C-alpha cells in the first residue's frame, strides 16, 4: 500500500512538471466572393497566415466563397461567419441601417478590422453595342450584379446619380464570373463589376472574339454621387492591365474600398491574432495581388465606417498605428 501511495505521488509530480494546455481550438470562417475575384485570394492569404501559427493562437481559419459583400455582412451579423470582406459602402449602409438594412435598422454589432484594396466600378461593353457612357445603356442587355453583391448596389447608386432606372434597360442579375462569357457569346451588351485591378474576369472579357471597351464613368453625376456618399472616390483604370481592350488611354471611373469586417460578438483575441498576422507580414500580404502593390499600412485604416473591433485596436495601439484611425471609430 505504501509503495502504491509513493507511485501515485510520483505520477502527480510528473504531471505537474509537464505543461498541459486545455485551450480549445477556435474555428473561424472568412466570407469572400467569387473565386476569380480579389476577395477569395485575400481571404485565403489571411487564413494561411493565421494557420501557420495555429498552435500559438489556437485558431484554425477557413475561407468560404460567397455571393459578396451584402451576404458577408449579414452572415457575420448572424454568426454564420466570423469575418467577411465587404465594400466600404456596404459596411457604411449596414452600420447606419440604410438600403438593404432599412427595415432592420442600424446594425450596431458590425465592427471594422481593416480595409484592403481600392475597388473600381468597372463598366465593360462590346464595341458593337455602341455603348459610350452610362446614358447609352438604355435599351441594352446589361448585367447589373447578382443579389447580395456590393456591385448591384453600386450600379443602383450610379443609376440614381445619372437619372436612370433599371427598367430603362434589359437588366440581368447574374454573378460577375458568368458575365464575360455571356458578353463574348453576344448574350449581353455590357456588364458592371466593382473590383480591384487587374482582374481575371475583365481580362477574359477583353481577350475574346468580340471586341470590348472599358466605358468611362465620369462627369457631373459622379461629382454628385461623391458629394452624397463620401465612401466613393474617383479612380482610374490602367489600360496597360488590359492591352486587348479597344481603349487607347486610362479610363476614368469611381470606386470604393474592400474592407474586412466582423461582429462585436467575436472574441477579441481572435481578431487581434488575425490583425497582427496581416500587419506583421505586410510585405508578403502585398504580394497576393497586383491591386495591393502600392498599399501602405496606414492605407488599411482608411475607408472604414463601423467602429474598430477592440481586438484590432489593441494591435494598432501596440504598433503605433492608431493615429491613422478616424477617432470617431474608436470606442
């Protein structure tokens, strides 16, 4: 009996000397967009950064291809996703209860993590359609964006600024990934796509049998749009990215920013880990896509409308980056 007691005591001493972690692995999902867009590889890169340190953080991240910004925001708020990539305008409208959220009211649980790349509203049209600007879309077959996407709302905003209605044209509501093929099959005259450049879908659309132009979006209506919605800004599409388009010079347009959002319900340690990994590996992050090429760290703190999540803010304070954040977003 004495020997058994000594053995048990020895086992307890060994167990006490070995560090044991009782922490559970936290699984998080990042909602993105179509697999050919910029959102999907962005989400993939973020998840890989975190997963390389999964033992340190106790986090496993996965990526989900989704319908886009509106879907991602709603899924984050519902708890179906922990993170989602959404356009800055969609973030703004959700937080303040506008448009898609008019009946639900302000979505005060929405939180910002950081912004990513500029996204330009891009209008692609076949040369044969005769579409030269927004107003010449009347009567044409035009994809305005799938339900749940940010680009559909961008199109609606543009139409409002230019005095157009969806009923003025033959509107289609399909995903951006399908539009280039339909344009080349002559089943569409044009399509809108809010996206970072260069983009594979736009390259596909401009490289086929049907000659295609990138249509400028400019003029007084654009100034009106920016005055009404401050999350919009003028932009240019570099034609060097699309050498087979019929354009000869860079194309004027208007755009928003892609942002990473989460919910106030998501644990601060999880948001901190994701924020830290992106900013601490910023040089690698910029290699994900040419649209990130000229980004600086402070750029990732612009174009945000919802309050900064406390987990992200903790890192920004540690890194001295909080000075670049709009003070109204710090709670």
